[in-house]
């Protein structure tokens, strides 16, 4: 197993507080263009890490425009072996409160138009029934179990929407009927690309607010929806920003504790299922895949071509 080097992808909130001082900045080019920002290589809790802000300097890159392929490919080029990402999200469940953290175990992809694979000249089908690494998830859950504030939920289904507008109330209610627990805009295709790159991936969901379903929550079986009291938009925005800042600091603390645990027991990660995700996923006859394509994507699948 390669020496562990954990990539940390910071989303809204966490991207602004990643500890990037004193590390080595990597300005990387990939076959898919430039990543969101320079990647900072440093050490946290005794473990080598690669830090990347998903939305770039100044948070100028909206979810739809995030260069997901370049981000994951660049991390792979730099030796990233595992990824812990964060993402701000809305809650679709009363029990997932603003400022809580959620370690999701499932995802529903509603995005459209985003490049969702590295492999455009070969048939590569990764297994994706469990989109988040169970071992990384367990470490995060264990490190969150001893905390009473904020709550760290050990499961959740993340609905990834295209954005950039938020959900209509009808959409939000539909997502609840689907079994969604969180709504966000960035977990896909990030998680899928990490699987194609054979990088185990886990997500810390940062709950900032209740999604729009809350303003029409049913009062009981057969009852009409109860309208919530109107909230002044500027005050609501300030509340969400405050929730984001507080929960981001909690998420960084949780990630630090997870890194400390990984540093203490790195052998635990050897069994991550994504470590050999491409072993049975390349369906094309290898002799027919263009040699230049094999070389172009060699950091991802080179080991399978001898």
C-alpha cells in the first residue's frame, strides 16, 4: 500500500479556513485543465495532507463550474490516497438541525451537464452501490461519537442538485419523499470521479439551514401544510452564514481528529474497497484502447496495462 496522503477538499465555509500556511503550493496542470486552485501540501496531526478549496480563491467558482475532473486528477497526480471532503447543505429532515454535521452513506444524483467520467475512449464501469468509503466513514463517525455538540449523524442520503438556484418547495418535498436527508450541489460527480481514480472518499455534510420544505411542513396525517412565520431575508442570510461558520469550524475539528486516528492506525485503510475499483471495471479490450489514451490517463489506470 502506498504511503497515506489524505486530500481534504474544502467546500463553502471550510475552504476559507483550511490551514494552508507553511505548506508547499502545487500549481498543477491535468489533461482536464487546471484545478480550482493551487493544492497545498502540508502536515496535519502527523499526517501528510493535500488541501484544495473547491470553489477557488474568493469563492468565485459556482457549483456547476467546479472543475471536478481536474481537481481529482490533480490530487491523484500528487499521490493522494484518500479524500475527506466537506460540503454545505440544507436539511430535509427535522432531526438534522442547522450546525449539525452529517456523514452521509448514500447519494442521489440530480445533476445534469457535468462531465462525470475520466474515461471517454473506453468502457469503464466502476461499482458504485456504496458511494462513500465505509472505512473513512466509520473513522469520522467514531471521532464524532464522543461529541454532544454539534451532533454528528452517522448516516444520511445526500441529494445532489445542479443549482445554482435553490429548490422550489415542491422539489424539496419531492426530495423528502425520495428518501433524501440532505440537499447540496457539489458531492457529484466528485464522489464518482474519486471512485474512478481509486481514491476512497468520504464527505462531511455541514448543515446550514432547513431546505424550503420546512415552510410547508405537514401538521399531521391528513392535515393541511402549516405555513411557517415569514423571516426577513437579510436576517435569514445572516443566520445561515453564522451557521456555516460555526459548523465549518466543527467540521475542521472533526477532520483533524479523524486524521489523528488515521496517523495512529494507517493499516486500517488498507481494506478500503475503492483501492482497486478499476480491477474489474475496464470492460473494453485493452489492446483496442488507443495507446495515447492509456498514457494520458496513466495516473488513474496505468497499473492495469503493464
